[in-house]
C-alpha cells in the first residue's frame, strides 16, 4: 500500500488554483517548470478569468476540472484560500500544496483561518502541505509543485537523497548547496505551517519509498512525539541514514526549574535524546549536513571504525590522524607483514598508519596501487582515505591517477575508499561514478567516514533491547508531593535499589532500627513540606551510639518545628550510611512534546558545574542505558579512580532502564524526579535520596 | 631595512641551476611560469649541457652567470646539490630555493649531506629555503620560484594574504583552495626541511612587509621558540591576523610523566599556549583556515562582540543565534525604539534579534534598507550578518538586491556587514568589491565574525602586561630533589603564598609551632626521599591537643622509618589547617622547544578526570593569568558555588604570574613543578603542598 502523501510527490494529474499565464509569477511557475521538465501527467490550470493559461485549457474552479486530480496547488490570496481548499476537499482531490501565507505565522485572524482549514482537512481524506510553504518537487517525474526556482538550480541527475524542511527559504538553500555538491535528490518537500503533513511524516514516506536511501531533514520543532519516533524507527529499520538539523530550544529551558533535573535539561537535551536513541546524525551546520549526506549517498556503511589513511603528504597524514582521534576512528597500525612489504616498496615512507606514499609513488603509480592493495587484502580496515592533493588534476599525473582509480575499483568493488583531492572539480563526477566519495578537506573526510561508521553501527545494532518489564506490584506516581521515604518506597517498587532504612516516629523506634542495621546510620527529618532537608539542619550523619540516636531524634524534630512550624512531619528516617561508591544522579523530566525523559549524570561538580548529563526518552532498555553512561564526559570515574574498584555499571544501567519504565508508565503524572545521590558501588547501587514532584493537577 | 629573506620573494635577478628546456620538467617550470607571468627580472638558466634554455642564454655554472643574482633555484640531483649550493654561496648569491630532496627526510646519509649544506649556508650571508621544498612565488612580480603548477591555478588578483607552509604538497593544496575562495595571495612560501628559513621567519617577513595584511601558516613543529614568539609578536603589533594550523603532537606527550603537571600537558598543550598568548587563531581544518583568512582579508576587526542578525528565514535566524552562543557572540536585543519602528515597518516580523525581514521585505527592498539602517544607526552593533538565501541571485530580486547592497555600503562605508547567500557564486566578486564578506553557511558566517572579533580584541589589547618583577631575594631552583617544606620556602621567595608552617625536629618543637598557630594543625613527615607522603601514612590532619601533637610526631617518624629505612628525614612539618576555599592546581613543565610553561587547573576531578587545564609559556603578566583562569571549563567554581563567597581570583592570577617568573628565571633547571593543592580563599590564597623536580644534571 502506498503512503497517503504519495500524491503530493508522485501525482498523475495536477491542478494549479490561481494559475498565472506568466511563467515567472508564483501561480505560473509550477506550470512552467513542470512543462519544461516534461512532466507527463495532466496539468489543469484553474483561473476564473482566463480560458487558456500557458497554452493549457484553464477552468474557472477546481470543481470544473474534468478529473479528480492527485494534487492541487493553492496559490490564491489568503481571503479566498479557505474556499479553494474546501472545494478541493469536496471534489475528492487527494492532496494539496498550499503556497498561500498569512495564517498562523501572521496574526490571530490568520490563526483562526488556519484552524478553519484544519477542520476542513480533518474531515476529508485529503493530505495537505503548508500553508506558507514553498511546495514540493519530484526530479524524476518532472513534477515541480513549487514556486522556488529550483529547476534552474538543478544540475545533477535525481539520486537517492530525499530532502524535507519546514522552512521554504532554507529548503531552497539546502537544495542549492546540495546540487553544488553533486548530491542527487529525487524528492524535496517543504512543510511550512504544518497544518497536516509534518517533517516526521515525510521522513516516514522516505523511509518507505524505494526511491530514497538517504534522508536530509530540517525542523524548528516537532508537534508529535509519536510520529517522529515512528518515522525515525522506520528509517533505521530500513537502514536509511537520517541527517537532521534541528535548531532552537525546547520549551523545557523556559520552564521554571522545579527540580534539579529540570534545570539541567537545558536548551534541547530532549532532541539530543531523540536523535541519539534512533541513531540520527545531528548536523550542526548546513555544511556538515550536506557533507554527510553526500557521503551517505554512496550507500556504504561500515560496521567498524578501523581506518586506513594514505597520503602523499606526511603533514596531512598527521592531520587525518588527529581528526581520527577526534571523531572516534581507530587508526590501527598496519600488520607487521604489511609494514615490511611497504618498507621494501618505498624505503623511506612512513608505513605504520598513516602511510605516506612519498613522491616516489607519483613517479610510479603502480606503487600506489600495490600499496593500497596490501592494506585492503592484509589489513582488515573498514574504510580507507587516500589523500592525493592536486595530483589527480595535474597534467603530469592525471592519466596515471585515473587508471589507478579504475584499477583499484575493479579489483575491490565493495571497498569503502574515499579520496581527498583539490583543484579537480571537473574530474570528480568521473571518480564518483567509480564510487569514490570525494572530499577536499582532509579532516572533514575523516568526519564523513566516522559518520558512515556511525550509521553502520546503528544499522548493525538494529532494534535496541526492549525496556525491562514493570515489576509486579509497581506503585504509581503520587498525586501530591511526597517526602523522601515514600518516594524511595515507590521507586523501590519500580526496581530501583534504595538505601536500607525505616521511618520512625519516636526515639525508641530509631534505636531499634539502628540495632537492626548493625552499623552507623544517618538520620533525616522527613516531611512533604521540607523538600530541602539539609538547609534546616535536618540530616545528621554517621551516628553509631544509642544515646546519640535518641538525642538525634529529638534534635531533628526540634529543628523542623523551629524552621517550619506548620510542616506536617512524617517522622525521622534512620538509614544505613551509604557504602563507598561513585555518586551519580538520575532524574526524569516531562517534555511537553516528548513526555518523560530520563537523565543521567555524575554527582557533584559534574552536574553542578559542568552540566555533564545526558537524556533518553522513556522507556528504554538496558543497552540504551549503557550508551547513556558511556556518553558522559566523566565516564572514567566509573572505572575506578585512584585504585578504587570499578563501579557496578550493570546495576546502574538496570536502574536507569527501570526508572524509564516507571516514568513511562506514569506519563502525564510526573513533573520531575530526582534520584540524587544514586551511589554506584563495586557491587550493586543504592538511591540515598529521592524526590518525586507530581504534575500539578488543574 | 629590508628583511634578509626578501630576495627569495622579490628578486630582481634569478638563476635556475638544473634548468630544463622543457617547460613541464621540474627544472623548466620556474622559467616557463615566470616568463608566462611576465616577470621583469633577469632569468639565467644554468645547464652545462645547453647553450639556450627556453629561448634564454644558458650558463654552464652559477659562477658563469654575468651578475650576482638575488635568488638561485637549485634543481639538481642530491649528489651534486651540495656543490651547487657551495657555488652559490661562493659567488655571493643572496638567496636560494632548494627543490632537491633526498636529505634528512630520507636517510642518515641524506642527513649528513644536509648538515654539510647547513654549514655552507651558516658560513655565508645567503638565505635558503628547503631542501625538499616546493619553492616560493610572488603573484605581483610574476616570480614563480616553484615547480608546483600554481600559476595555472591562479584565478584571482594578488591580495593581502601571505601563505607559508612547511609541507609543499599541502602548501599547494592551501593555495588551490584559497583561490577557489577568491582569496588574493601575494606571497607563497614552502620551507621543506627548514635548513635555514623556517615558517617563523616567513611570518616575521609577512609581519613587516606592506604587501601582506593576513598571514596563513601551517607547520608540523617549531625549532626555535624565540623566532616564533618574536614573529607572532610582530604580527600582533602590526595588527595582522595570523591563522595557524599546527598538526601533530609535541614531544611532551611522549616524555615519561615525572609529575602530575607533565602528565596533563597532553598532546600539544604548549602550542595551544603559544597561540593563545599571541592571539593566533588556531584552525583545526583547512576549510576553517581558509574561511577565516577569507574573512580577514576585508581588514575589519571589530573590538566588540555585539552582533546583529538579519534573515529572510526565521529558522536560519535561530541557527545563527545558536551559533552566536557557541562562538561567544552577543546577540544583544535591538533597542526598544528600534523594535518599535521595525514592528511598524514589517508588522509580523521578529524584531528583537535575530530580525526576520519576512517575505514582505522581498517585495519592497526599501524595507530591508530601512531595517538595516535602523540597526546600524541606533543599535550600536559591532558586526552584522544579512542572510539572503538565493534572493540575491533570483532574477526577480537580483537587481533590487544589488541596489540595496550598493546603497547600504555607500551609506555606511565602515560598517562590518557580512552576507550569507547561496546559488550566487557569479555575483560574489561584485559584492566583495563592495566589501561585503560573503558566506554560504549561516553558522559558519557567525564563526567568521567571531574570529574577526577575536582579532579585534587582540589588536585592541596590544601588548599584554609585563611579567611582575622577580621579588628581591628570590631563591633559585634546587639542584637536587627537595622536600615539600623547602619547595615551599623557595616558592614563597618567588612571591607565591604558602601555608603557615614550620619544620621541626622534635615533639617539643612541634608543640611550640602548634601554640604559635593557635588552632588545629596538620603534621607531615618531610623527606626528599618520600615525595608521596600520603602513601606511607605520612600526614596527620586536624590535631589541636598537646598530647596528640607529641604522639603524632613520634608516629610520623616511625612510619617513615618503617616504610623507607634509608630515607633522609628532614623532620616534621607542622602547618596550619588550610582555610576553606577552592582547590586549584598550578604547575610548570619544561618543553624541549619552548622551555617552561605554566599550567593552571581546578583540583579534584577537574584535573584527574576531565584534564581541564590550560597552559601559558613563561613568563607572563597578571592579565594573561586572568585569561588562563577564564579559559577553564570549571571556571564558575571560582565564583562561589552553593552560597560560598567568590574566590580571590586576583590572588590566584598573581600567584600564576609569579610562578611563571620563577620558572622563566630558572629555565633549564626545572623538570617540573606541582603546586597542589593551591587553595584560593575568599581573600588570599595558599599553597598547601608543593613539589619541585630539578632537571637531571648530565
């Protein structure tokens, strides 16, 4: 079954409402472009004032068009656009592209008009992109449902790349730059105000269609967590790389920071979480987005990171090695046997990796050929970069280089070999036909190879682990604020290990607990009205004596009463002193779009000064939790510093996954959770303090 | 007085030793290129086998050439190159370019030959670049002393950029890419094996010559700290930006890490120190190097970071704002009055900053004109970016845009306005003539503006503070290992505050010191043979009782004797307990090229896990120390965390500067110094422990 937005991109018949006879006017361009591109479908101009438009029979209304078209363009002023869209819906038009602007992006009146259109669309089966969009096009069929002058910009044949952007102007920018980079795009969609079709759904379509293998997306925000998650999952399952640029900040940053975790969610941590979770490559600049998309269109995604660096300049070899370190590639040394043979071949070359061809290889390109062959046949590398500077273009070496490239490709049809060259713009299409990705900057060549390896790993991994099942008897989130002890009882029911403790209501009870624990204890006042105990002196550490316990109890009650006379006091917690281990922090925030997301970080300065935390959307499994843990800057803290034994990372990962399951099961109920500190010991882990803030019930 | 390497770049007469009649052979190319470029100086081919070379009278030897040339190219095999160079020196040739390879880069025999040549050069006044280099050229005079086919690559007129690279192949790469970017380079030098002229000296020449305003440099290493420091200082004083790519790692990383500081020096911390100290922009990729050089050639370096972002796409505005945050630019809001006027002009535009023109401005470009004028006249911004996507190139808007740009420049001749456009490659030279730097990527436009502001700040700052004078009676570094107490006495003499303490040799003395301190003390065993006291239990904290002091003394002596029976024991230090403050670490390492460099970092995980440290070459003043402090990730720790008062940053900066003066005064004597911890209190600071490792005396 084809996707419901297919008529937007692959229509057999189209109408242009507000068609202009002038090929340069907005309402004239789609007709002029599509005719010029030899679009084979029927084109019906709609214009009540003209019989003919650009040589085609025109119709007064979409209702008069002799067939029900697959796609109608709406290019009329805002005040009559609603009627035009209603007419389209009434006649059963399958899809519409609304160029018209002046809706929600404009003012309140526009927003009301947009709501009206939305209602019309919802009541129909028609799929709509826009309003306030630049349209769509299909470079294969010649359907140019756009008023951007993209056809004039098109220089390379349609290829495996699909582009989708919210912004029209920026979509045109991306397309132009991609053409300059010889990226073959088949589909291009702009979604504008996203009244119906959004970026997520276009990604989903690209994930399904055979025409597209590489997805380039740009958005300023997402409206539906479910749609984008489904789309990214489909793309990953179809092994189609998604390169995404998401700008701006989520609403989280602006929220009052009710908890520590919320204050750490920062600008767009939740989008980082989303992209990491689905293996999306998040591009920071247009240059990066295009560069990675270019590399991806060759369709090779190595599963590993072992990289072979060849160069005709020693210095560039060092540059590429530096970049490999930065981008997490493994510049594994050539096997000893290969090094020996290389030394025999080019006596004064560097042969370990990077391998320096030296100028000798330029005089005798067969040396380069043998040199690269050795690495491929005996070296077991996942990818290769060959830096040739302008040797490829120089009249003296051009022909030999071309032959070398042809021979290498013939010998190794499936090897991922990228070439780094300059001054050879005119020769690049030929090299690309031989399936060599070509780059100009040595370090950025490494970045691109790292991106391909990233996708290779993501595709190889496939579906992540399922989230662990919720434990039998898992409690639900509280409806009102609860104190530490109750929070820990709830989290314990969700499978999160908590400190051994009891809540007592008199000194005698406190002494009994201390006796049972058989060791030093910590005593803490507990009251839903006193969330920050330490500020009132409500915690006494390390007591291991009967008289001190009794005295401690009275002291805590007195301090609480002095500090907050009206506080409801639940009693005093008597807890074992936490064992030695690494202090970590777990938490949950509630994102307005994506719902609960789980945070992880190390305690102390790591969260407070460095904001060294990472997030994932709930729920997730233990493998994803391990990837979270591996992402933080302070990761080595868990390996055992200063002779300490390593921390029990499995216990930590299980707790994170359990917390995600609890958060997900209570979606909409939780404002935030802090588990701080969560001590990870050499064996096991324990939540020492916890805070659950329920969502305010309106 | 002209620089001694001037004859290499501006010769009036040249000879080519090993001249070839074939314009494509290495020995033929400089002649062919220079003739083609209409070089006005005399060219003397030297070739004992020919009378004429490329239509010019040839000579059997440089000795037969009828005048003493300014520059001779040596393009003969290695086995006769030494004689050719000797002949040049003997005849008084002013400079030579040695293409010949097969010297130190090749093998030991080559290294010996190179030594011989070096001796010849040293005994003469001749300046030499190479051997194993690609030569030099001067795009203004048409002197192409190179066998790279650079002339064919040259597309843009000579401009203010000077390029110098160690590697020839990479130098050609940089030149080619810079030409594609329309960067006007006048001089280009490759230095190869750097037998005489090195990258530093070429930078010095560029800093002096009026032809060059922007310096692009690439090196794999430096041989003389003095030369590069002098060159970078001259460039800074001449307000000429230096964009430097330095690859690879220093020797430091490979040294046995004798101290904590040395282990933190990492890969090339000392080069980072050098570049930061002189305001050099360190580029990480070729793309970045060229992009920044391009921006610099417009010669505008704003003193501030207030940036005005204009866009025809809201999303791109957000992108640029994100990038501004990343690159430290200040997206200051428009003044209220400006916002009000903008709202009146384009009712539904974003007007705060970034300012969205909206499509309305495209229909009426006078709106854009007024819009930008407002920001310039009433907004007090240091730089402006105008994002226009492909509007500049579109047939519908091209002419209006051109007019807008001309008008704006005419109205504001000195305003730094960068344009971000695409699909307009053919229009860029015209815009650049109007002095608009043009970029394609919105985020990278911000990066370039930030680089210009960086240089603006560096040039405005000018000479940094002088290092503080060495205090009277400053002690010298010890010749042999000394224990903590003596190390602190030495550092105190250098102006570094140390903890109040005494070294005592019996319990009675210890008690006397404790009485004088009037508060809790720490007792530490002190022995040059026990550098790591804590490992043997050699430190007892927080004693404030006469009997405990006496017992502590005996305990420490006993532990030392058990742990290291042969240790020379100086006694026991009795010191005040350090006050509350922020724990920092200072240190010194000795770089084989650059000598002593001072490290600064925060204590604990900041250095141990995060390696969050920064270095500067000694000596430096208090302002440079403040810049070091401001660079570290954990900087906010010093502002007072969790309600603590801020730390005394001035005291810290003074101590760092004092340490740098001490380290410099003892250049060659110190292997490394650790001052760890150095506690910075709300008022004052104090070194609690210190270790000085003298250089091993051979």
